[in-house]
C-alpha cells in the first residue's frame, strides 16, 4: 500500500481492508478448520498443554500459533502448510516428552530444575535471585496459600514449569510477617515474642529482642531486624 492510499477516516479500509466481501465467508471456514487443527494438535501433545506449560511446551504452542495465524487472515495463503507445521511440531513435542520420561538428565536440560525458595521458614536468597523472582511475588504466592508468616512454612519449591509447591510445617513457630503493612487491622492480631528475625529473609537471630548490636544477617547480609510474630 502506498502512503497516498492511506486516508484518515477511510472506515472501509480500516475495518474491512481490501479483501472482497466473499472472503469473510471463507474466513469463517478457515477459522473452523484451523481451530480443529489446534485442538487436535493440543490433544496429541498431551494433557499438559491445557495446564501450566513447561518451556518446551510453551515454545511448541507459540510456534503453532504463529504457523496457523497467517493462513487464517491471508487470502493468498493456503491451509495445508499450517497442517504440515502442526504435524511437525506435534512430532517434535512428543519425541521430547518421551525422551524426557526416560532420561532424567535430558529432562532437566529441556524442562529445567526445581529450586527451593524457602527452607525451614527462611528464604533461600541465592535461589530466589537465580530464578529471577522478587520477594514480594513469593510472599503473594504464600498468601494465596493462606500463610501469614514464614514460621508456618517448611518448604517452598518453584517447579520447572513455574508453579509453586508450598509445604506447611507441623511445628508452627514465630516468624517474619508477610502481611502488607497497610493492613493494620490484620497486623494487630499478631502477638510478638522475644525473637528477632531478618526483615528480608526471615532468618532468626540468636540475640534477645532488646539487644541493639545485631550484626548483618548471615543468610542475606541485610542489617534490618524486626520482632518475630505469631498469630493469636
């Protein structure tokens, strides 16, 4: 299209384009066929494609979407290339999934590793940095699991597909609050004990709450401490 062909207020060009009206009937047929291709491809790739995706599953899905998008909208493009690409992607995905089920090293290479983000009520700072996750994002996930402070947590894992697995401890102890400071009414329900915890990672200090000579946290090297909390 030449620059002089673009005119402001040309609603027909803006909404309909330059395709003939009959193409819209063809577009409905194309959309139905491509939808069926997508459904068959997703079913062939396995149930995981309708759940939270791993990295190679996501790559397959994006590639599939890119392949089928062009023939849906371009009247000069056939549907057969999209069908061929869909079959190739399904074959690649199924091959990778089969190989990963038989070889743990290959599975870790293609799917990624599980990382421990919290261990015994303390944030594993290096692991948090390695996965590129913020502390507030982690706290939000804990709150979604009805956790109010780190003393309730035994382990938190981030799975290879990005999902979180939270294991609560049977022996609940006081810990770092993860409730936002703006929720003062909820924070008022806390009771405090004589322990000091690191404001960043939840590491419990040996010193008494009245001590003022607390050093850097040995876990994260931060210097801010606060009283450990427990729900009444």
